[in-house]
């Protein structure tokens, strides 16, 4: 893998966020406690099996292992936002590990979810279930309006949302703002079926902050803006105190739509009713919450908030611009396959909420 | 907790399926390797902290720890049916541990999901999300037919499905077949809000095997039969080669309905198309697959198969017998609260499938 070596040489290697002495393949554990004795760029440097020591299941000398679970050979998806639970994936190989000027990245080969991308220790995407997130965050907004033409994607550097936008033949222009060129390169190298979105000639890539881009965007330009930059968005996130969403509204045409990732139904960390109230005031159109099952994410679901601006009314729950995945030619774009997850029935169903969630909103 | 002691005295204590030296509360680990040195009835007998040894993260002397992940102080939901992934719950306390003549049981206090019931090492129910499973497996069949009167529950000894059946005022008689009296006692002691279902005077408890009960059931008796006995049902399970489902059909009235737990959308272990084909031949009415999000179950979702017998046609996707949870008086039964999860919109939405699953069925 020449390109991997090139990537590894280009970027300063970071530290492992999973146990440094994690097992590679079926050979069992490779010994040593801390990072200094352990592995290098994800390849275990000491293949002899040694007894597991206390350090092996502890991140450091504090008693934080109970709060921050780790096991050699497994990646632990654990977030203090959802304490007391962790999803472990068995890892066959560390395919890439590196650090850009912004963030730490790993590409892992898992046994159950295929390749996995990990950003600053948090699971971002797996080959197994990326279809659910990418297709829903894209087609929920784009299928809710007739003939979207100009789309802005903020974040989403992996390219999967671009791949999904590409299925819409009405679209003439796609802007994407992604801060981190290295992230794009890593996805292009290891997840070509995801990063294929960049091959669409309608795509214009802007390596810059989305807020900066919005500041200079012409008013009323976009039919749809998809925000995939804050993962997860937290109540104290700076965007809530900033004019970010006002700029989104300004950049949208009348009756334009925005979609942003929201929280899990089961473990709310945001004050969603408050957020919906705020969005109603800012966007002045429809505001709806939808959700989809994504097994690799905490609690197995992820939410989306959909907002439309003043103008032609948008009913997000009833798609007016269907993607017929049986008509492959019309819904491929640069993708190699029709959508795996999204269809018009799932679109409408995703707005149906369990009573406990419906009553909260 | 006198009743706990009574339970523990009544039944032969079993072995821990999670690490014997798991931490109790915030005191950290208590030492010792194997069961013989470790805990007793779920209460850690040696409170002094000792270094973790290799045995602590291994079930035995083989190298199976990579396949069978364990961490002190955490419960690992791991099944060879879905290898390469595990869901960990942080445990504060082991509230009960014991073994009946049939199976091993534990009641754990988790930090994120409340109390958790573990049967033969597999997570069965959590306080956090039991509403989703219990309400859906009950109301999907019962709300699909007008005025159900006689209902048979096979398994479901926890009482939660009884609690849900109890919300239906049209029901005059509820039979439940549960093999294991100890399981019922443990639920009554630790999960009173679940086991409350037994307080409904319409309930008749039969401590016996469901197949035996069905053999002597009068033909055409039941409007609905709910099967919660096989968890999970596996392709090689004996029921598929037995006359079990023929007996279910015989015990149902014309146009009667059955609901049984099926598999996860994401990790199919059954040949669902084959099973649906078989059920169509046996039941001769409608056969539909539905699903619901249950975060504590593997991959965060669980499926249901719904079948109706020859007779008045049943359209499972459109409930004809709605439970209006805003009209609390009419949908409480012995439950203390209205349904938390089920509503008519979720009912219909649960039959909408992602394209990859829809195309498979």
C-alpha cells in the first residue's frame, strides 16, 4: 500500500486512543504496558504474548478504567455524553493512524462492521452502516423539496453525503466546506465507495471553515444546506451562541431547507424542545425531528433536525421529490449502487416517534 | 432486603457469568481470580483491591478473551450469533444472582439502563428500554384486530407483556405458559413495574411448557397468541422442525394473529425470506415483518414476525384497534402509566423497512 505509506509520511503520527498493545489479527496480545513500549502506527511491534497487567486495561494510573473501558484487540466507542455504556468492536487490523493539524484519525478493520473511521477517538463511520446516516441526512432534506439545484454541505468531508447528493439529477452545483484536507485524503485512500462523491463534476471543494464560507455567501443562493460538522452537537457548543444559523437562513432561498444531525431518542443530551423553539424563531418555516437506526452509534439511533425558511411551505414528512431506487439510472450519480437504506416509506416513517419522545417535543 | 435473602436461600446459587471480581459500587475491584476465591451470590466477599491478573479478563485458560470480552465492573452483552461486537453496561451492584432448575439469572443495577435482568448470561430486559419491546410485541398484534378477547402468551414470564395486554379492555381471558416459577419470583421482587401484569385478574398462569399447553388447547380458542419464548430464535431451533406453529394455528380462531420475536435488521442470523415463506404456508393469512429500536439489544433494534390465520383478512400495517395513550383511563389496565413507546404512528412506521431489508424479504 504505497499510498498508505505516503499518507503516513506526510502527517505527524499521533497517539493511539485504543490500547497500544492491542492484538492484531488472531495472534493474541502483544505485551508491554504503555505507549512507549507498544506499537507504532498501528502495527504491533512486539509479537510475543505476555501476561496482561493492570496497565493493559487502564488508560493511566488513575482509577478511570471503570469510566473509560478498554480491552486489547477491541475498539471501545465510549463517550462521557452517554456514560455507563460502551459499544465494543473487535479489530483485526489498524490500517492507518495519523494526526492532521486539527485532529487524530484512525482507520480500523473490524470483524463485524468492515472498515471503521475514528476521529479523535470517536467512531465516525463504518462500512456496515454508513448508508443509513449518509442517505438519511441527504435525502430527508433533498426529497422534501421539488428539484433542488444548489446544495451546500458544511463538513461531511468523507464524501458520502456528496455521493448521495449526486443521485439528484436536478442539482447543478454542490459546494462543500471541509477544514481538513488530510481527512479527505484518508477517506479517498481507505473508503473509495464513500469518497466517490468527490468525483461528481458538480462538486466544488472549499478547504475552509463553514462559518467563514457562509459569511461571504450570496443571500438566497441555496435550495438546501446540510450541516455535518458538529458531532455530536452539544448544548454548550459555540454555534448556539453564534450567528451560524442566521447565516444559514440568509444563504438559503425562500422555502429552502437545512438538515443537521441531532441527538439520540434514548439519551437526550440536548434540550431538544428548546432547540426546536429556537430554530422555529430563526428559520420561520417548518421544524421537524426525524431519526434512523445506525447500530454503530451510541444507543443504535441518530436523530436529525430539519428546518425550512419562510416561503413555500415544506412538509418534511411527505417527500415530494422521490428517489426511486428501482430506477437505478436516475438515482446513481457517481455512486456505484442504488441507495441501500433510504426509500420514500422510510422517509415518512422516520418522523414517527415513540410516545416518550413525541410527548417531549 | 429480606425477600432477596429468601430467594437466594430458596434456589441453588449459580456461577457468575461476568467477572467474579467485578467492582461493586465505586470501591473498585475486589481481588481473586476464579469463582472459588471470589464472590458469593453476587456480593463481593473480598473488598481489598488487588492487581488485576490475566484471569480477570479471561473466562478460562484458553485465549478466548478476544472472542468473549469482559471487563471488571461492566456487563458485556456478547453473543456468538453476532460476533465481533459487544455492548457493555457499567454495573453499580449485583442485586441478585441465582440458578433455577432451568437457567441462571442475575439482576444488575446499571448506571445507564437502570435495573437489568440477565438470563444465562444474555441480557433480557432493562428498565430503560423494556417499554419498546413489551409494548410492540403486544400491541402490534392486538391493535391489528378488532376487540381481542382471549389471548395466550407463551413465555414472557417477566410479566411485562401481561401488563400491556391488560391495557386492552376488550380482553376477557389471558393464559400465560411459563416454565420457570423462580424467574417470575425474581421479576416480582426486582421489577414490580414489569411484573405488575400478574395482578390482572384476567390472567391465568400455567407453569408448564407452551408446547404441552398447546397440545391440549381447544381449537379456535384465541384471538391472539404472543410467543416470547425463544430468545433469539435460531435457524436450527427445534421449533422449526416441530409442529409448534401448526399447534399455534389450530389454537387461533379464524383471522387470529400470532406475534413472535424475529431478528435484527442489521445482522440477520435467520433466513427470514425462508421463514416468511414457511409461515405463509402454515398460517395461510398475512405475514409481515416489523422492527423497533431497543438500544440494549445487539445492533439496537429487534424484529417481530406477525402472522394471521385464514379468515377475516388482517392488515397488520394499519391498526384497527387503536390504544389512545392520551385517554389514560382506557389504556392503563394494571399498569401505572400509559404506554411509553407504542402509538398508532409507530405501529405503521414499524413495518417500513430500509431498502436493503425490504429487498431481501
